[in-house]
């Protein structure tokens, strides 16, 4: 299981306390003003810590957002790595093909975007980290594994990135909000896409 935020480390008691204060302050601010209005300065004021403390602990606004998302991302990873099918691995009792699992993965990811899309979009702000983050790397590995298991004969690496792009938070939120396409319709479109590309 891969975490989104900074790597685990042995924390001093005051550092652990500050981390909790910062994350709780960021959650409160997001509830009050939304993700887009969240600044490091505002979080520092809300948590009663110096801005430098936040940057030392998290490094950037994107990494702070990823730390806020860590719990839900870890839950999704647990579900597709160890949970029941079709999202999780097939069992004797409940078989699930690689295509079924790929469809279920996209639907689960879109459902998460429906709940935490703005936070996910903010965590993806740094272009170089968008797909190389631990969560992005895990999702890419999972998609490529399922494509190979499905018998797909094309360029797995390229198709993996193309499928990941279809689940990009910024694009999905634009489709949902600006183009008024429901999350259910997007999920159905994901299923149709996966069926078509894996049938070749």
C-alpha cells in the first residue's frame, strides 16, 4: 500500500502535534471556504503555527492536499488490492475478469471524485507529480496489470496513460460541472471505453 503524503518517519511529539493541528485546520478551512481558497498562510493562521512549519512538514500545497486525501486513497487501494470482487481480486466464489475489475476500478475512482473531486484536483496541481505520485503510480500499475491480464495486445504503457487521463480529476470535474455530464454517465462511458479497447 502506498501513501500519498510525505514518507513515514519517526516524529517527535511536537512535530506529530503540529501535523495533526495543520491537517485539522486545513479540513476546517476547506469546509468553510472551499479548496480553491485554501492558502498556506490561511492554514498557518488557523492552526496557530508558522508558515515555515507547514512547508517543513509538507513541502508544498499539493503535498498538504495529498496528506488530506491519504485516508480515502488508502481505502481505495485496500479495496482494489484486497477487497471483494469485482473491484478486488477474483475468488472461487465470486469470479471477476480483468475487464470487470478495470471497469469497477474506474467506477470506484469516479465515485471518489464525486465526493472529493476538488481536493483531488488540488492535489494534482503540480504537473510533474500528477501521475508520478504514489497514488498515481499505484493506479497506473493496477491498470496496466489488468490490461495485460485481459489479453490486450496493443501498447499497454500508452493505453494505461490514456485511461488514467480519463480519470483525471480536473477533466472529470469539468465534464461534470461545466458540461453537465453526470457522474453516472461518466462511469457508463468509462465502462464502454474499457470494453471497446480491451476487445481489440
